[in-house]
C-alpha cells in the first residue's frame, strides 16, 4: 500500500527540530523574463518543471527557456560571490 492511499493515522512526537533559516535568493518568475547572451546546451528537465516555466512564461509574455536561463544566472550570481 502506498503512502498516498494509506489510511493509517500519523503519530507525531514532541522531538526537538533543528531548523536553519535560508535566505530566499531566487527571483520571482516575472524577473526572469529579460534577455541575455547565452551558450547552447542540452539538458533533460522534469516534465513538471517545464510545464511550470511554460505556464509562467505565457503569463509574462516571454519564452520559458529564457526564464530558466535567468533562474540559473541568479543562482550563479548568489553562489559565485561566496567562493
């Protein structure tokens, strides 16, 4: 029986949780819509991710590939400074 179809109740415990706050550095989808020079690569992405970016790109009248590229650039901008 999979976890999704299980009728068993979840038993919670009162154990301490170790949590770390991580600064949100990713831009919202609307900020991923501007153009920059690129290099072509081949990459396999999950269907879910591609569908999300296609939907967001449609809302912002841009290309989904451009938004993905901008997201990766934002990641590099954040972590390239820490090296």
